[in-house]
C-alpha cells in the first residue's frame, strides 16, 4: 500500500495500482479544495517530524473574513512545557509561529526552590530567577551543557547563615564621629527607598541614646539597625563587619523582646529596617517575612487610611513617610522575588492623601513620593500582566504610557546632576537617591516588556538556526511587530540602567553593598545577555553595558555573597555567548561549500556527515531528536563534576564568613 499524507499529520492508504492511485489523488485533491473553499484555513507546513504548524496569515486585519486573533495549534512540546513546572521549554520550539496575536504567552514558570534549611520556597514567574532558568534552558538547547546551565544545586536558593559568634560589645568603642559616619552611610544606602525621620531627629536620637525610658529603648533599637546598615554598606573592612553583626544582633533582640506584641510606629520602622538589612545580608526570605510583620503592624495602626483632621500635622507627616517607605520596599522586594506583596490590597484604601501628606521640603521626601507612585504602577504590572497565562500587548502599552507620564512629572531637582566632582562627593546621598529612582523606573519597564522580549528573541533564535540550515521558513519564523517593538523597549531600558550604574561606578560614588541595586543590575544584565546570545554579531553598546554589569557586581562581591553569585552567573553567561558566536561563525564557514570542510583545529572540529543525495550538512543544524523538555539522551553521561562544579571560592571572591553554607540560587 502507498501512504498518502493528507496534511494533518495522518496518512491515508491507496492502492499501488497506478490508476487507483491517480484516482485517489484526484478525489483527495477535490475534497481538500472543496473543504478549503467552504472552511478557509491557513496553509500548513511540515516541520519534518510529522507535526505541522500554521503559516503566517497574509490577510489584512480589516478584511471581513480575517480572524481577529489567529491561534497557533498546541503542539505536544507545548503541552509538556506547560504541565511540567520544573522546566522551561527552549524558546526555539515554543514560539507561537505565525501568530498575529498581540499577546505573548508566558514562557517563564514559577519555581519551588530549597531554602538553606531544605524547605521549599516559592519564586514567581516575574522573578529574575525564573527568567534565568528559561535562559539556561535556551542556552542548553543551542550550545549544550555548560557551567552556565548545569550544576547540581539549580533548585536551591542562595542564602547565608546568621553569624553564630557575634563580637563583644562595641558600644564604647565607637565615638560620636564614627557613629555619625555610619549613619551617613545608612542614609546614602536607603536614599530614595526609605525616609523614616528627618536628619535633625536622627541626630537628636544619636545624642539621647543612653536614656533608660521605654520609648528610648525602642528608638535605640532603631539606631542600632541603622548603624548596622551603614556598616554593611561600607567597602570591605573586617572591623566594619564586626560592628555590623554586633549592632544588628542587639537591635534584633530588642525588637523581639518587647516590641512584637505592641504595635507602634517605631515597631514598623524597626522591622522595615531589619528587612532592608537582611537583603544586604543575602537572607531574602527573612527580609520578606519581616516586611509582612511591618505591614500587619502598619495596618493595626491605620497607616493605610486617611486620618487627616484627627491627628497633628507633624504626626500625619511622619505616618505618611513610614507608610510610603514600607510600600516602596514591599513592592520592590516582592517584584524581585515574584511574590504577592503584603501591601497590595491596602493601596486603594490609602488614597491620594497619603502621598500628599509629606511637605516635600527636601529632596529625600520628593524621592520618596516619586518612588511610591512608581511602586503603584509596578504593582499594577504584576497584577495585570503576570496573573494571566499570556501578557497582553495592549495592557503593556497602557502601563508604559503611565510610566511615561510618571517620568515626565518628576521634579527637575531629582534629575539635575551635581555640577562638579566635588559637588558629587558632597551630595552622594542625592546622587544615589536619583540612581535608585532611575533604576527602579528601568526595572519596571523591564518587568512590563520582558515577556515580549522572550517572544521576539525566541523567533530570532529560530530564524538564525534555520538560516544556517539553509531552510526558507521566513513565513513561519516571523516576528510579531508589536512584540518586537516592546522587546526593543526592554533591551533599551536594561541598557540605560546599566549605563547609568556604570557612570556612577566610574565616579566612585557607589557603596560597597547596595542590596536593591545589585538585584536590579542582575535583572538588566540577563536581558542584555539574552539579546547578545541571540545576535550573530557583537553590538558595542550592549557589550560594554554587559561587561560593566559584571565589573560592578565583582566590586559588590567583596562584601556580598549574593552579588558574588550574580557575578559568577553572568561570567558563565558571557562564556556561553562567546561559544554561541564561535559556533555560528564555524557554521557560517562550513556552509560556504558542500565539497570541503575543516579537518583540524585547536578548538575542535565540527562533525559533519553524508546524508541522502550526497549533500554534506553540519550536525548542529539538524533537528534535535529528543523531547525539548528533557535532557538530551546523548548528554546523560555528562553529569560529571565538570558540569556540576560551581567554582565560587574564597580565592576568587574573598567574602570571609559570608559564604558559609551557601546554595547557588
């Protein structure tokens, strides 16, 4: 019998007799033509594996019979990808080929990682760690296992242990000038994010720290954690590390000794500060939980509602600043981890009066209000874009328009740079505050547009692969113009963020440990790295920004284990990008002639073999014979220490006791 393909992945048998076969073909052709006339359908192209995909629609959207939202068929690989939460389908095989839909299905998946104690903790699809896993799977598909994509602790979340041996009393070893310097560092580190009290009140608190009243004990705990944050943000110094541990441990003891049972404004501030400290100490789960305690205490005090007219103006001002500081940190941390924020459902109750309460008589308050308004847009982004199965381009563009209006309305004082280098050093808190606000804005743009970057670059990688295989699938692998436009915004925003950070870094204005900024830089660098991986040729601006991100994180790694891990991931990604380009270059050269191939190279020769018809093709261009959501069979034997090793040692990154019991995510 002769098998005849009828176009939907099935076959029909016909007699081997010529007359019957011809009659069968004519009948089948007539049936197909009649079905196409009655029920118009897009043409089908074979992918060479028995499956078919829809070709690109050529009808204009305004024609009467054109579908408003063509939907690509669900392939077995997509079903496997969507039902296995541990894996992210490589982009080349999960592209919505030919779809003109403005929606971009989410390719990132929520993850359940192991904490330091072995508990499973949730990381959402909006988190950089989820995007990292997608990028790892994509890189593996194109270049095979590498240090970037394979090691034994991919399911662990990087955390450091709490210090067990805290240094003796430092109370009498720090004079007033040293304390003031540490408080100054605290103000710079939190500039733009937090504003809990004015400078005058902070100095008064410093001079009255030895008071024995109950209120003084609470404010002294605040002072302890502020000093700890200041010491933590200094450049690498063993003495500062001891000071940091001592003052944080004492402030933490006071918080749990008497304050946890009685909500107060000082309690909200204290747990907010402890959360900020924990972020710098690479203990993100503890930071997240402390934010929850601060949020519930704030609700008990009614910080989320408008009580104007019933309290003095000064108290209203203080309450508003504390509430906005809490919301800022809560939304940023939750966005970084992809988790629901504690304050999200309370924002509608606060109204506009909260952000209007501060007097805005200095830059610190202006920055606080600006970031608070930005955080509300970021909250809307997570709710509207990442709670659905697909990201809507229409929703994304409406959010981007809100972000544009927000940026257009920023006070000039927040954006104006200092005039001279001396003014920069004198106004370091102002510069860092503006940097924090700018990077938060770029981070929000990245979160909004990243699903469309994944969609566009997935098509681009598939097109590069098939052009090397000398196949003409332009109709199938075509970028959605809306997705491409939003993807460009994602790459540009990441580029601008890294360029801004690199400029401040070269001016020697960055602190030694900046807990939120390092997460921003990592998120932006992954976007830039992904873009570079999908390009055949280097792009100078992106190359410089990516290298700059690695340099900044290397500087932070002297004081932060988290930054050290980010630095190592990006270094491995840089190696993967170089290998991808080398492979593309080799394949370009090998495709020039079918009669000759390179026999020997110090970098290894690329195997080729003879196939039917006498045409020599490169093995790397052949379709993969394995399930896209599983490790290739030929790589099962590669689970060796070479792939699993994660050479994060004290010799390369001196972190002292901060690297104890670390896990790699």
